[in-house]
C-alpha cells in the first residue's frame, strides 16, 4: 500500500477525481446526488444540476443582516452556514481546490488544450505574485462587506441598494461559464435593469472573457484571485490535511515550483517553514510528485503522512519513456 | 604502478560488476585516447552543460576535464603558471591532440575565470568554442531567465553545428536516457549510505568519472549490475573497511582520473570515502529535471533549471546551498569527518574553505583542508596529514562509542 | 393602484354587482396608498391579512403544506376583520406553501353567495436557512376541499423560494369546486394597470393566460427589475342548487373566489444576451490581444 502510494501518478488520479467533481457539481442533482449547501468549493448555485451550493453565495446572502439581528435566528443561520462550511473543509482542506472545484477543472482543461497546441505557459515573478495575491483578499472583504452595507445604513450614505446583492457571484466566471455545460446560456445576459446590475453583470462578462484567456496562458489563472482560496486560507491552519516540507532535505532544485499550477515560489525557496499550505496552494499534490528527495515534501493528515515524495516514485513518474 | 592497477588490484573485495567500469578506463587510458561512443561528440568543460540537449541532437557529450599530470605540464606552456591543474591539463590535452575535427563544438560555461579565459585561447587553436553565459547569482528571477536564455542559445548552436533540429521526440528520447542513468545513480547513492559500507569510495569515483566519456546506455547498464551486486552484498552482510574505519566525505575541487591521489590515499590509510560533494561525481549525477508538460519549451526550461537551481558550484556568489547539501550528506551518510581539497590556484574553492569549515565546526564535524595539484611531489606531506586526521577521527569515534 | 383595481373590477360586466371578497395586507380604507406586497423572504413571527369586501358569516381556515387544516377565527378591529396566524420558526412545516381561505356566506335575492378569498404564501424566512432546492411538492398549492370555489395556480415560486411570476408567463389556473375540478368557471385575470382578461375553465377545470407587461416607467434610470405589479384572479360559478341557509331559502348558489398575486417585469426586457455575449467576447478579445502583444514584445529567444 505504502509502495503503491509512493509510486502512483497523482496527476492522473487527480484528473479523474476532478472529472468526477465536475460532473457532481454540474449534473449531480440530476442523479439525485445532493451534498450540502455550504460547500467550500465553486458548486455554483446558478447551475441547475449542482449537488450543493458554494459557501460564498450563502455567505453573501446570509450577511445581508442588520447588526441588531446578529443575535437572533438570522445570526444563527449565518453561524450554521460557517459551521457547515468548516465541517466540509476541515478534513480535506484546500484539496477542494485541487481535486474538486469545477472551475479549476475547467481551467485545467483549457491548459491541456494549450499544451496540445504547443504554446508555452506564463509564470509570474515573486513580486508580481505578491501583488496579485492581495486581490483575493480585497474580493473577500468586499463580498462580506457589501451585503452588510445592504442591511445596515452607513452614516451619511444610507443603505446600499439591494441591486448589489451577491456582488461576487455577479462577477464570478463560474456563474457565466458553468451553466453553459447544462445548456443554460441565460447567465451571459447583460442586465440593464439598474446601474449596479449593469456594472456587475458587465464586469462579470468582461472577467469571464479575461479568465478564458488567462487560463489559456497561465495555469489556474483565476485561482490566483479566488476569494474562496482566501477564505480557505483563514481556516487552513485548523484543517487536518497539510502540505509539509522538510527544509533540510530540500536541494532547491525547483522541480516542485515547476509542477505548481499556481506558481508558488515558496514551495521551492522557503527554507524556514514546515507547513507550506500557503494562501494560493490548491493541495493538488503535484509538487510532491515532482520532488526527487525522499520524504522532503509530504501531505499529512493530522500529522500522519499520507503521500510523500520518494526517489523511486520520482524516477518512475519522470522516466520519460517514449509512448 | 598505474593508478588503475592500484585501484583494481590493491584493494580487497572489489565488486565483480566494477570490472565493466575498469574496462572503460582501460580502453580509454591504456588503449585508444578517444575511445567512446560513435558519432558526433560535443566537448563540455563543466557540469553545467545540459547533456540532454546534446543527446537530443543525436550527439554525445564528452566531458573534457582532465586529471593527467602530463597534460597539466603541457598546459603550463599555454596558461599562467598559477592556474589550477585541472584547467591546465584540460587545455593541455586539447593542445596536444590538436584535433578540432574530432570535437566539432566545445561548450564552456562561464563558471570560473580560468575556464572562461582558456576557452578563448582554445578558439585560437582552431577549436570551435561556445561560451554559455552563466549568472553569478542563481536566486534572482533575472538570473533564472538569463540562464534559460543561455541554454536556449546553446540549443540553437547545437542545431547549427550538427545540422539536426531539436525535436520533441529527440528530447523525449534524450531525457529517457539521462533519467535512466540518474535513476541508477540514485540507487547507487542510497547504497553508499549503508553502514557498514558495501563499496569503496575509489570505485565510486571510477563509476562517476567514467560517465564523462562512456556510452550512456552501457554506463547505465553497468551501474545497474553493480547496484544489484551491492544489494546482494547488503543482504548477505558483506562489508568493507571494518566498523572502526572513519567515514569520510570528500569535497572541493574535483578529483578526475587519473588524479585520484587524495581519495586513494584516504582509503589506503584506513578511511572510507562514503560520499562526496564534487562536480565530477554527486553534483554531476544527483539532480534530475522534472518536466510537467509535453513540449519543447517545457523540456528545455526544466533542463535549464536543473543545471542552475540545485547546483552548488562555488562560482555562485552566495552559495548557502552547498553548506546545506554538506549538512544533508553528513547526516545521511553518518560522516565522521570531511576532507576538503582545493587544487592550487582554484580560488573559488579556496574562498569557500573557511566558511565551510566554520559551518561544519558548528555541527561538530572536523574538516581537513588540503591544497594540492597534479604533481606527485606532495604525496608524503599529504599522507602524513591525512593519516593524522583519520587517527583523530578514529579516536573520536571510539570515544563516542564508549 | 388599489383604486385602479377597483375600477377595473367594476368595469368587468359580471363583477358589477359588488367588490369581491378578498384578502389584503392593508386594512380597508387605506385606499390611496400603494398596495403592499409580501416578500417571501422577510422573517415574520405573525402574519395578518385584512378582509375586504362584504363579509358575512365569516369563516376562515389555513391549510399548511403538511396537509393539515387549521380553523382560524376572524378578529374584528375598527369595523373590519382580519385573519392572523403564527409564522415563526417552528410554526408549520418549513419552506412549504401556506394556503389561507376566508369565506363569507349570505343569501342575496334568489342566490346563496359563497365568496372565498384566498392567499398564498410560503412558510419561509432566510434566517432559517435555505433548503438546497425547495421541494416542488411543498411549493405546489394543494386542493383543500373547501366548501366553495377554489383556485390553484402552478409555478409561483422558484427553487430558492422567490416569487417567480414574470410578465409574459403563462399562468396555469385550476378551478375546483369542493375539491373537484369544474368546467365552465368564469375567470378573470386583472392586473393593477387595468388590463383584464376573461377565461372559462375546461373539463379539467383548467385555464391559462399569458400575463402582459404593465410596467413602463418611461425613464430607464427609474426602472426596477423587482417592481411588483399587482394581479387579481377572480372566479365565478353559478350552481343551480336550491336549499336554505340560516332559514333563508335560495334557488341557486353563486360562488365567487379571488386570489391576489404579484408579478415582475419580464427578464428578457432588461437582460440582453447578445450585448452580454458580445461584451464577454470583447473581454476575451482584448485580453487575448493583450497577452499576445505582451508575449510578442518580450519574446526572448
């Protein structure tokens, strides 16, 4: 078992899990598969056949709550949503992103198309990554604050119009792209009914176009800005799954960085921290499968190693035998 | 008595599978001087030249670094007297053979100043040389880009020289060859960790040195046989050198056949060379690229990265990775002491001697620093110092056991 | 708006006799104000509905989604009656439709007038959490079997428990008499703007009508996608059945029923797929060209 895990090609395994996740979150309910409504992944509520709801949608919805009602049933509802999210999140941690997210799978498919076409992918330098990394926190704060401002009057400004409801969903490319897979093109509409709706849907459509291009040239482009990733990171210290690196064993060969779809520089360069479940990390485990050092990178579940880098596994996966 | 005789006949318990490696050297050093694989050969002057690209154009790399005193002396006529023996010998052998037709291209990475400048002199002799520009740092993104560009330019030059394009298929086959070699080397590396040891360090140096010129498939096959035999030794409990023998790590300027003066001396005086951190051995074969996509761009880039990022050559201004690598090796191989050799005139290794010694001292590992060259004159002085060092290691080891 | 409804009702020939009995959120006499409408998402511990029209021998009941009938006692307040019932967290089945009925009976001339006022709402508050997708069964009004004429309308809410009726929609109405489909019921669908359409139910008691758009604010900036237009469905049926009611004889029974509802402007009126897709494609093209030129500019080798 140990040997089988060490030698396995995690990338193939992951691709199959991803396809399963995609079918689950786009068509699941049609087969009667219903998980939950507070899922820590892009189970987009605009897709009819989804088998769950994205927590971000739920949060935006629930946060439209007057502050004086926080300690009532409504506040409890909000709390329960967070608890539900945490229960789903705690065991699998960020591997929701790497293994389950339908939007991630879609981007991976676009990247595979690019690979077939022989076009090189882009990478971002560390300072660029640091700058881009802030965007997801801005998006997360906005998606939490705008609903609050809809229910609570700001001094001098008053309440925000309800036309701003679920602001992140309106600009999220999952809303526009995922329903297409069940033949629903209605989300491509530009909503002219009010200025906020026009701004949000217009922005959403521009983002969609840009993300399609982005995912083509940069692997997992949207994941760099994803507020879900930020929300995950807030709770990731408490989650059971962790990506651990033994700095002593690292030769800084950079193979892990090459394998990383989001391009986390720290995975190869950081020699101080053991827990490298960083904010952009998808826990896709590609870095582990690309590491040639015995036990240097590993995925642990409550401290116990589940999958680790091995010399033997590395050379089996990278023997480059002609096909 | 030749060095090869000493290696083959003076030690007990040579593994049978070493015979194939001994023969590589017999053919090369006692038979035909240019013995090696058929076809176009590309001369490489340093460990940083990406061999995968050379295989991809259907040629074979031949590492030119030379260890013969005779050529050292010939080289002295062309190069400054204080240059290091390795550079002089390498230059000497090329000057003496003077057959630019045999090597259509000589690739020189700009590692140290001496190699850089001697490359220019080679050009005067009629050799077609190609200088691979190397960044003096390896950690900045600019350095990585610069080096990748340098590797890509080499790819272009290789295509021009051989008249063959680097194709996806060519790269895939090249990588298959080198990855197989490295996989075997990793196996070998692990077997050398065993305590008690199953192979002498001098044999290990022959294994890695023969990678310079032996046909890669033969080499891989021979090493695989050797590994099988060593595994049997491990299982049957055959061991070398006895339990008291101090386990020594060799680092510094590369010992290249036939200049195995210091390594041989260590083992003849009762030490055991369990591992090394030199560019003719571990640094040459340990690291392997891991391309994640199928494509020329990805393969060339990942190959470029493999020659830059994990490299611990002292030509990089800050070289913390070398210290970390040494610490790793010391721990993994249960090393008792480190022997650090600088070839006289090799400034880079001389510069790093002090910081490395301090680093090891902090971890309680004694280090012996030796300065030597290819001449046999300093043998007496060296052997006295090595013997004393090994004695102190033995005493320390005995005390630790008590 | 309310006046408009009244006027329009008065203008329909068969309704000339009197204003039908109906339920409203507003008390009678609040005439000049805009008719209130009910959000299915706002939490309410108690709901209260005023009875409009001529109410005599008023009786009332509530049918909850679990199929249980709850008799209600009308309350008199300042000359009008209202019905109220609890809609707190555990009052009744969650996320199911509540069907409220008020009935008035009186003998008028040769007729017994049995007037029914209906109201639909969903027992739901966002604070209780949303079901993953509301059960369609729970959201389909059920036949109550009430002694009178009853209207069932389909597809009034979407899976998220939002009222989902839009202009342009086909309203599917079924008329039941004492729980059984009945043909020949005269129906009228009247919107707040005064538009009205008469229908007659078929053998299965069914009738359908397409709602027109009646909301045109003129100025784009004043347009509200959530604008609620009011709607009143009324039904009338004459049954030649003689009898006595409270010692008064009658020759036939005149059944009348009303059901108020709201609808929003149609989505296709303000959502432009062509424009949207074009904008998305524009974003695609712009970023594609951007990336292309960026790469072209810094092509290294």
